[in-house]
């Protein structure tokens, strides 16, 4: 029997045939997981009806807000651009890169790749449900950002609006479609669509985070105006496009019995079985909250016991 291959340092390594066999087994496992997932989604979709996706009133609201920004706000911010030494400009420049699509796409794609390498059939049912929720959440956020980004980039080239840097020469309403140049790709904002999709997705998945997610999305979107890359109407349009795609995909997920429930509210709500952390950690967290905040959610005041005189 020949000894295993060794590196110059002396540490043994797997033979080449074993390594190739491991890679081939991983590819087979990934393919099997993908096929099983598609069959699983098809079966769950056949048992449910597709929820109604509202688009008329969101389109009307978006059109009204963008039109208002076009008439009243765009020219003001374009004519009064911040200088590079302004504290607001410095803060906006430090934050604006978090609105890139890679902020959401990279971690969610890594989670999906990792889950595709797991042998689901060997896991306990509770672990399978936990992994299913994590995988579905990653796929939902990834598709929300990806699809809205594709639509936004297509609209950028179709409309060809000049950026605020060209405002002194061309004004705020100059259009030059299909130039395929970044200087004429202002409307709508891609960073804002990422912020809108991520904020809406997190707000639907975790209702307690609705206010922080909204504030963060608005701040990330308006940084594009402060750094002089977009008009305010570009930002509003991007935010609403991203938010609508997250809402629509939530309805689609609910039709497959994943993540959301649409039977009791206008907006999709997370299912009772939606959890992304193990039950033991959730129980410890509830106990800690009850210990320090009480059942009302308010901090428990310490009671002073009088000392004997």
C-alpha cells in the first residue's frame, strides 16, 4: 500500500483520486439539492393560490412622488451642491458605498452556496426547518436586490438622464437615451434600489426592524444626492422600485408556503414557523428579556430594601 502524498513540510494530504472523488461527490450533491428544491417548490405551489400583487396604487404613488421631486427639489440640490470639505459630504461619502449591490448579494450568495453543499436528508426535521428558513431568506433577499437592480440598470440606459455634475451645461431634465455612458445614467438610482429592496425585505421578515430599516434606507439613498451622483427624484424612484420588488417576491414566496403569510394582512407577514436561530438561543433570549425588562418590555426597576436601623 503506497503512503499518502505529502507536502514538503511533511503533512500528509489526500491522494489525487480521493480529492477528485470528493469534488465529484460535491457536484452531485449540489445538483441533487437543486433538483430536490425545485420539486419541493413545485409541490408546495400546486397546493396554494397565488396572492394578488398590487401594482396600480404603488405605481400611482411612485409617479406622484417622483413628479413632485422633479418639479420642486431636483433643481435646488443641483444648484446648491455640497463642497468636498462639508461635514455632511464627508459623512455621505463614507456611507454611500454600503448601498452597492455587493453588500447584499455577496453574503446571501455565500449562504446559498454553503447550504447547497449540505446533505439535508441526514438532518433532523427541526434542523431542516431552520436551514430551510435561512436558505429561503437568503434567496429572497438576493432575488429582490438582483431583479430590481436589473430593471433599474435597464431603465438607466433607456432614459439616459444627465447626472447633476452636468447640471450647469445641460440642466436638470436633459435626456440622452442609449448612450451607454455613466454620465447619462442618473435615473433611477441603483444604490437606492438596493437600499429599498433590502429595507423592505428586512421590514417584512422582521417587523420589529421596520423603523430602523426605513431610516437606514432613506439615509443611504440620500447620500447619493449629497455626494452629487443623483437627483432627489432618482433616489425616490430607486427606493420605490426596490421596495416593490421585495414586496412582490414576498407574495411569490407566500404562494409557495415559504417565509410569509398573506391571509390576514395587507402586507405579507412572517410565518409563525419562520426562525433563523436555534430554539435554545431563542429561549435564552426570551428569558434574558423577561429577567431584565419584564413581560411589558420595559426595564425592571430595582427595588430598594430599607436596612434595619
